[in-house]
């Protein structure tokens, strides 16, 4: 994974990872350290990392026609109390937010797991957007947060 | 507690994600093979779970139920619990606070 130079190092994180699931924990650690520097609360960091994993794992698992090496770019920008996240890839065109909602009220024997990851993203993140730009997928997430109070930082474990 | 009633126990730590859920599924199927009639998943050391982990939990609960056994989940942190809640899993799974309360379901 590469971490790119940003216009303003203090307010933007840019990382380029390859289409390997094994790189997701490394990305999560990088995102956690970056957001912690802005006093983003642990539960919000959890939600951001969950959204990143669900979207990126979807792309890695279903978006490519071969086992080749492809780059996925993740940019996180801080503006006031809003976190803006952009995920860009050159996988097959796919709007992750277009599919029908999952039935979370179904009984255990009727529950499948398909679509659950995207359901979590839509429920946890304030605003989500997809655009196909040229031969690339652009997924944008926007999420507001209240800064962690000093008391909150030691409470909950978020590995 | 007799051996027949002793549930399989899984106690993952750290992250349960798309990268390691296949290994967790393998571990789950192994312990279930030895003790098919009940299972406790203790998530007290788990800081993070994604839908890849939920998939294995759902699979385990279905398999135990099909064998006529009891599946109990315990030790969810607030963030992990939120993932289960949003997924609708809190209403279809037996979730208790800690391992003691989980094991009490088998006594």
C-alpha cells in the first residue's frame, strides 16, 4: 500500500491499495490513526472502516474479470466536522447502492447474507453516492461527527 | 454439565473481517464437528466485525439450529452490537451479556 502526498497533509489522507483482501486491515489501521488525530470518536472510526471494508471487499470479490493486480484509491478529506471519503477503482461498472434493500425482519432460516454489507453502509453513513466517471467507479461517502469528549476516548475498545 | 451438553466455544479476538472470515469459518466448522449440539461465540475480545463475520455467525446459528441445538452469542461491544442490530440479527439470535450467562443456557 502506498500513501500519497496530499495538498494539505494535515487534512487529507490518500492511500492506494491493490485488490487484495489482506490489505484491508492495513488500510483500517491507517484510517484509524488519521481519524484519531482529528478526535473522531472510536464508534465513528468503526463505522468508517466498516463502510470502507464492505465497499472495497465487494469490488475485490466481484469487480474484476481476472486475478490481475489493480489499484484502488482511497482519499479521506476532513472539512470542519465532516469526513469526505472517495473510493476510486477501475473495476467493472457497478453501483453498490442501486440494489434492493435487504429484509432484516426475516426469520433465521430465511435470512441470507447477500446485500448485508451495503445495507450496513447505507444505515451507518450519512450520505452515499456513486458515479461512473470515464472507466472508473467513484463512490463518495460523507459523514458528520461530534468530536470525542476526553472521557470518551478511553471507554470503548476499537481494534 | 455433562459432556453431551458442553457447547462448542469460539472466542475470536481483534478483527473479524473479509480478510480472516474464511479461517474463522473453518475453525467454526471444526469445533461444530466435535460438538454439534450447541455453540457459544464469545466476542468479548472482538473489536471489529463486518458482514463477512456476520455471514459466519449466521451459518453457525443455522447449523446448530438444524442439529436441534442451542446457539448463544455473548460479549458484544457497543459498536459490534450495533452491526448486529442494523442487520436484524439481534432479533433472530440469542445474545446474552457474557460467557457465564451463555453457559448457563446449557446447564
